[in-house]
C-alpha cells in the first residue's frame, strides 16, 4: 500500500435556453482546491504531458469535457492520455436489480465510506472499453445515447471522478474553458498500485528466502550507531518487515561479505526481538517501551529495537513518509509474538532439499557409548501414552519394567518418570527426576527405592540450591539492559556503578552456582554413585546441571560434534521448552519473559573455555552462533517444546513441517567461517604457570624426578571453579552491538592464525613420523621395549 493524494472532482452538464430559444449545454467542473478569487489555483498548457491517472465514474456514456470536440488541436493521447487505464472497475449502483455482491473490493469499501450519492454511481459499464484500451487515440466528446428531447426533459447529467498523484494540471487547464466555480474537498486514502506495476519509490528490494513475504516497508529510513569519541553516524536505506525478520537494506550496498547466508548484517529475526521502544525528543535520549501485541495510533519518528541476543538497532523515520513509522512499528509489535507455533516461519520455509533426520537422538547409542552397566532403553512411551513431554524411547534401570515406568510416572509432575542421562563404566550415573505430585509416604519412598535399587544414591534438590525461573528471568533482563548502550553518555552513566549493577543482576552468581553444582555431580559420579537431580518437571535447571557435569567428566562432549549431540539428547530430546522459554510464540494473552536457562548453559561453557583454553575443541564465537540459531525460526531444532510437538507438526495434514536441522551449518555459514570456530589449542598440553620467573615449574623433571601434576590432570574431571573471582563477563556477546566498547581483535586473530599454523605443522609431522612407544592420544611417552632391557 502507498499513500497517494487524490482529489474528488465533480461535474454537471445542464441544458439551458438562450434568448432565441435555442438549447445549449453548460458544463461545470468542481475542483477541490480554491484560491482567493475563486478560480482554479493552477492551469497549465493543454499540451503538457500528464503522468498521473484518474478514475472516472459517470451516469451515462458521455465524457467529462463536452466542449473538447471543438478543440481539434488537442490530441489527448499526445497530451499524456487524460484517460488512462486503472486497476479499478466501473461500479454498478446498488439500486440496480442485477447488483449482487458477495465481497466488496477495497475501492468499493472506500467509496461506501465516502457516502457518495447513489445517482453518482454508474448504472452501466459503457466506459469499460474506454478505460481498458488507453493506447488508442481518444477525443473527449459527447456521445448522444439519447435523443435531444429526452436530454432536455431530463435536464442534464452529472458525475464524478478521482484525480491522483498531484497531476491535476491538465484537467484544470481544460476545465478553465468550461467554468469558474471551484469547491474545496481533498481526500487522502491508500491506493494499492496494480500488481504488475512496480512502486517507483521502493527501488531497494529485500533479500527473501523461499516462502518469505513482506508485511510492511518504508523507504528513506536512517539507522544510527555511535562510535568511539561520541560520534554518531547514520546510513539511509529501506526498512522491511517480513514474515521472518526486520531487514534494513542500504541504498548503496557494501561489498563486504555477509556473516550469514540467511541473514544480512542489519537483519534481525522477529523471534529474537525482546522489546521495541519509541524514541522521544529531538535528541533521542528518552525512550518509551511499547507493549508487544499492542497497536499504536500516534506518529512514530524513531524506534529502538532490543534483541534477546544482545543486538540492538536504532531507526529514524523523519525522512520517510508520514505513516511509515507507525506502520513498521505496528507490524513489529504484532508479528514478533505469534499466537501459535504454526505461525512461525519454519512452517512456510522450504530449502528444497532432501529431508533427513540424522541428527535425532538414538538413546541406545548413548547408553552403549557411556559403557554404563545395568541400563536399558524403555519403549513404554512409544505412543506417548506415558508423557507427551518425553521422547518415545528413554533409558531406565535394567530391572524396571515398562509397567513400573507407567506406575512411577503417575507420582511425578508432568507424568514424567525418572530418566537416565549419562553414566560411566564404574556404575556412576545421573538421573533427572521431577518433583512429586502426591504427598510423601513410605509407600512412595519404597517405589523409588525399588526403581533405583542402589545404596549409592545421592539426591540434589535443584529447586532449593539453584535460582528459580523468575529470578533467572529478571537476571537476564537486567543484564540485557545493562550492556545494551546506545551512546557514550549512557555508557558513562552506567560505568559509574557497573560492578555493583552487574552484581545486582545476579547473572554471574547463577553461572557460579551452576558450575559448582555440576562439579559436585561430576565428583560423585566418578566414584560410582548415582546422582538424582530433582526439579519441577525435570525440563529446565536439572538438564543444565546434568549437561555441564557431562562436559566435565567426558572429553567426547568437548568436541563440536559431541557438544551438539549433548544438546540434542539432553535439551531437545528430553523436552526443554525452547518455544515457551525463548518466547517464540505467545499462547496466552499475558506476555511472558524469556527464561535464559539455555543461554546460562552456553555462558557456563564459555567460562570453561577461559579456565581451560585447551580442553574445548571450539572457540566462544561458536557458542554465540549457537545462541543466535536458537532464535532463528528457520530450523526445527529449537522451535518446539518436545519431540511430541515436532512429530505432530511433521504429520499435520494442513501445513506439514519440513525438518531442517540447525546442526547443518553449511546452510548458514561458509566453510572458512566454520573453520574459524576450531580452537587451535585443543589437545595441546599447556605448561602450568611458574610460581616465579626465576624458578622452574613444579611439574618439570629435575634430577630424573617426575612430580605428578595436581592441576588439572590429577582429577578425573575438569575442576572448574564457580567462584565469582574466577568468572568473566562475556563481553564478546554482551557488547556485540556497542561499537565504542568493542575491542579490536586484530592481534587476537593474528595470534589464533599463528597457533593454527603451528598446530597444523605439528600434526603433519606427527602423522608422517613413526615413533613407536608414543601414545598420541594423551601424548605420554611409553618406553620402547628395547629401552627396558
């Protein structure tokens, strides 16, 4: 839709007599604009070309200007074709007995709203041929379809037409020869251009994926950013709201490569929007938060869009159209929180590729790889008769029958029985158990004792030892607002009390609590104990603690493939509520806040990568891309609350979901980008720091004496620290959209490249050199048999 000024022009033709009783016709044309002397405001030469168009509806076959037939020098076709084809069709009067309408067009609804007299509406379609063939030369003249006597008796004719695009000059020039009466009436409406005509204003087009559609658009929009020194720079372009994203396209595109194949650098998905603020005042320092799902009616000069992944953008509509700011804002407020999951873009998107489910969790493989004894895969939930929030198959103790699984599930919230997550070959295991939905009793205790059948059971009440969901939600909002700063003045104000504000958010406290609990679970599991994590329905914080414990215990999960498998099995398969927690859709009338449990998990892994630089195969940038992908509703991995919901969507007869896994990274990134996730220090043993520069390391061999290391090789798991003093703020993520706070990564990237080259050289030499007696896995020397003689 585009806003176009149109003018309602009425005319009438009256039959009068002169002194000699001769009949003559007087044509009167009434324009909207009026001058002081009552004459038409502007007149132009009749030969000027007119690029505008008008829509004419009259009561019979006659045209507007009855005296044009006397002006032989006028060729309407050469003068710009006064009568041009339009997308409107002549209307029939409702008084016509043959007039039957099931659904009115947009133009008809608008005409009804004007309360136009019925006699002004056409009763026949005689002008269709004229409007449908604008290419043929046309001269306007009266076509007497009735006899002169009938015309005289009827007393004349009248009608009206619409003139648009501010090009009334030609019509006014012709009308000057007909009358001098001018009225004043101007109407502003939205006219949709013909489908085959490109809007000349929108020369910049968005990059759309298959199935993606534009909802609202605006041109001459400015995006602003503040750089070091307080300098604010702006760039102009076109802004689009689509069914997937908010996209800003520069009028002059840059040649820089895109960081993502699916999204541009100035694109943000609708699912990632946390809040929309209206910018108030000339300086733009004041903001007013607009409720999502609401509708604004006032003029919007600028908006500030804050995202869940710590990105933000500031737009100004001062150079755009009158209503463009309001239209864009209402589109964002309405489409950022769809009422149901089926309205997410994943249901419309198709990559036109072969679908596969190779990334699904096979719990039998997980059980076998762990080498945990006395466990089996239960199929009691094959048709989701036990719980729709659990997968169809899960692991339970080997002695527990499927009937017993059904009985125990009835005692827990969400009818979810305790499920096995991971274990080791010495008998250590981790279970997730929901809280009871019945009153405790000896019989209930006996059922759970019979379920586990072990004396080495340790139960950790996660609800009591870890922050609640409400606390985590408030903590995330505080961290988001603390680190998203739009200008240096705001940064200076926040910097005065940054550490106290950071402490009050409780974010690092939650990170430390999660790491400490995971360390306790890992410690107990390595000595052969069964650890039971009890929490709510067992779908949130308990999954977080169990996943961290697995990373500390098993090095396989510290590779990128193992880490993705860990997320797939623990978070996706066991029913973490991604859609509800990340507010991808809003099923209730009350807007909910984001539950940052999964983001907290990624930050904990980020802390592990800093404390143990050589123990993870990937760098923190990979974790950031994982978090961005959870808010990208193109893939099905992170848009459902359970495997049951995914299966229902896949088998829907109306809109069957096409499965596209988020772990297929080549759909988003290039091979060089994926290779930059690799940690060049992974697998390289690092020398522990010396106590002083003059003394050798405590782990060095002096006088043939080998000291056993105490950190971290003496532990069977990574002894991660959860103390605040050992934690770091994830500035790379939190300040990603603050240009004046972003540090230069030039030397860091150079150092990383040198490490990659060095590791590649070492790996090549190790692979091409045969050295018997060397264990390449742990890099420990094994004496050659000949050396022991």
